[in-house]
């Protein structure tokens, strides 16, 4: 089982040298960067930045961490160590066997290593996701990081623009190796977040699943419409209300109401790697999925065609914790107020607060108490409903 997060001592790593090999990925980055970065930014040298000073971009289209695991994480870098514990335990339940992360982290890598080709076809969605990060981490440990992440200043800290998977891989290495070598990651600091640069890197990787592409599409459409004065609710505002993250992207689900600005469709097609306006309509249509199907399709990396032909009756479930399951799709009964999505979300929040009880600040403690109070009221109402049902049926 993994150890708790160790910050380790600061240690500068010189991974940039004139004799370093240029990989095909470097060439891809240069192509995409040349269209979005100015000359000064292109020449900027990456610097080692503490992985604990970098925060994720929760609107990022690709979800490295499966949705059911991500529910246990508030986004604090220091909490990733305990999140790995939850993830590993969930994988062991999924495969009903021990999962040796350290063994995967110490495997031999090569410069052209492709971690996705090394993942067994019969692995479950939680294991596949963790193996992908672990294999990438093993390769970084073996040959170094040739493609620095990009980050944006936010006060004294930083926000990730590109490279979340590389950043998580560094956290995984830092969690299992106590030499302090992985506490800093090579990063280029850019002036501001650029969703088109982010889309360019995602498209270059060519591994966005259908839900990730739907998110990417929504982000780009919102960016174009904001330039025309259209306002959208923030991601944080929607999540704080207990809604699914899908609701943020679904703000532009209606193609008649939120039309792509004139002569901008080609720009979107190029950024996402689509071929026709018809594909844009298909991927925009995914924004209207119910939350359960949305997360299932994302965690299982389903294609757009597979989602359209998705059979919910064939789905099985795997327990992640006493309160969470993954790989299950449940169709809620709208006449039953006790199975609203917000109630399930609240349970996950309480579990998350409990998991990091010893590191909560005063504001988090207040939020936790408020959430617990709301959940207690829900439990009382459910208890009364069950008791009333029992009386009505004479039991």
C-alpha cells in the first residue's frame, strides 16, 4: 500500500541539456506551440517548480483520475497521497487481487515507451487508469521528462494549463520514492490560460475519448461566445451547488441557442481533430446525456458510436468504498426524491472530508459540518418515509 505524501527536500534537477534527443512528441509540441505562443514564450526555459505549488484545472477535458475516485479529492496537491490509497484499494476490489504499484514504477522504460500498449485488455477501468499513470511515471523515472508542463501564475501558486497526467505521475513517484527527486517538475510559466493551446496539446496526444472531446468542444464554444459577450456560469459555482461537472459543459448543449460564431467552425474542427460539422453535432449531443451515463462512458473510454448504442442493462458495478460504486449506471426514478444526484454527491463530499480530517482548515471544517447537517436532514426524511411506508402496508 502506498505511503502518505512526502514533500522531501528541494532538489533542482537539470533535465535540459544540449545533447538531449528530440522525440516525435517534441516535434508535435513545437508545431502546436508555434501557432499559439509568441517568440518570447517559445524561447522560455522550463524551471523546476514544486509539485505542491501547482493546482489542477478542473475544467480540463481529459479526466486522468476516474470520476468515482476524483470524488474523494478536493484538488489540494497535498491530498493526492491519500487519494492514491483510495485508488489502489478500489483497484484491488475491482480485480479482487493485490495491486503492486511499486513493481510498475520500477519497470524498465525506453525513450519511445508507450504505456497504453502495456495495459492488459482485461483490466477494469480503474486499473487501466491507474496503470496508465504508473507506466508513464515509470518511463519518466527511467528516461526523464522531455516535455515540460505549462502553468499559469495564480497569486503565489500556479494553475495547470497542460500536463496534468505528467504532474500526477510526479506525485505518484514522490509518494513512493523518498529521495526528494520528484518533488519538483519542469514547467514553463505562461502569462495566461489558453484553452486553444490546451486543445492543441490534447489533440496532439490523440487519445481523448468521446466524453473528453465533448468537454473540449464545449470549452471552445464557450470561449468563442464569451468573446461576443455571452456569459456562462463558472465551474466552481455549478459544483458548489452539488451538480455534476457535466452541467458546466452542458450550458452549450443547445446548438440552436448557442450557435458557433460565423466562420469559426473550421477552427474548432482543427483544434479537436474532427472532420465535419456533423461530428460537432454528434459530440455536442453527448452533453445531454444523464450524469450516470456520462461518467460511465468517460471512465470506460467509450467511443461516440458506442455511447449511442450503449445498453445500460449490461452494466455491472464495483464497490470503491462503503458509499461509492463505479462502472454502474443507475436510472433514477424522478418520482423518488431520495435518489436525486445531489444526495449521492453529498455522500462523496462527506467521505472526502473524513479522509482528510487531520488537515482540514477552519473553512473546510465549517463546510463539512454544513454538509453533514444537510445529510442528516436527508437521512431523517428517508427514515420517516420508510416508517410511513411500513405503517401503510401494515408491516
